[in-house]
C-alpha cells in the first residue's frame, strides 16, 4: 500500500473476472501481523481487528464486490435493502474497473474503506484454473491457458479407477472460488456451471470412461457483452496403463515440488528486501 500521509495508506485493486476481490492487510508484509475485519466478507467501513497472527484471521476478509445482488447489512443473507440502492449503484463494477482501498490509522482507531474510481476499465490479469479430482486425492492440478483471447484452459487427466472419476474446478487455488455443475455428477457440458462459490456441497462433474482413459478437459471463460460466459467439455483422447500413469504423476509431483521451492525462495527474498527499506 502507498503512504498517503496523515497515517493513511492506499492501494488500487482492479476487479477480475469474478467481479469481486477479497483481501487482508499485513503490517510490514508479515503474516504474524495481519489486519482483518470482524466478520466474513466484510463491506467497506467494517471494524478492523489485529494486527494478529494469520491463524487468528483465517477466513476473515474484506470483500470488494462489484455485483449488485450481494450486499450487506444482513450478515446472513448479505443483501441490502432497497433504501440502500444508491450505495449499491455506486459500487457496481465489471472486470477491469478500479477500486481505491484506504486504511486510516489514528492511534488504536483504524478503518478500512474503498470507493470505485471513475477511470475507464483496464486490462486485468486472467485467473489460473485448477482441477480437483478424486483421482489425485483432492490435490489441485493446474490447467494450461491455451488461448487468452477466448479464455480457453485445458488439461489432460487419467483416472485409474472409474469410481474416482469426479472433479470440480477452483480458481487461483482459492477455496472461495469453486466451480461445479448444477446437477451433481453430471458429465461436463450436461448442466449449467455454478460458482464461483466457497462451497460446492459435494457437487462434481463425472468422467464416463474405462479405467485408464485419458480425458482432455476444456474450460472456457470469457466476458462478452457484459455477460460471464462459461463452457466446459471433456473428450477421451487416449489410454494409459496404470504404470504409465503412476510414472507421469510422480514426474509432475517432482516438478511441482521444485516450483514450490523456487516460489518460497523468491517470496523470502522479497520480504527480506522489503524489511531493508
């Protein structure tokens, strides 16, 4: 966040394709000093807690929300009354719209607020999508962005057990952004795509094929004419033996472990550089 003077700090967030963003605030980039709201999916102006260890703040985020249908003040329903229609309209946004978040600090008194900026929409970073399948012990497998213009993500998977061929999708490894079918255990493309939500209520897609079938799963997501269009499909493109698939999974596991080590080293270097400033 940028120092704006008079004990105020600001940051501009760009809405992504979900039309909402959740956040917490770290003091000096330290997860042991986390500021967080006193309620889940907190609106602008909600009470500020902390700084506390990250485990105390688990699940508690502020929510910059551009969707008009998901407002407070009711903490259970998250719906605003008609009397708050002007407030709703002022914050409605679409992918690429900017919101300025400001944290004001006056001794022990703190507040976090935001407003939508009048700037024109800007390009926003595309989300990463992961498949979470029963065959991978619920571990996420990253999909490949094949075509950014059409929002096409793909992955090839090979369930070895027909009884464990169901899956759902998650965006940015975030358990609050799950995509799943409207009809539980339907095949991809047979029912509407629900989400992003934080609970799919065990609703998953199912892949119909023999053990060892290799499926190519395609997920397209793109905003067109103000509408969030999503399409998912799956087709059989080959077959692997149990030994071939186990070897492939082990190789991918080693690659992910190396990527994780590199990421952790990079983040540690960034935090060290920040602490020197």
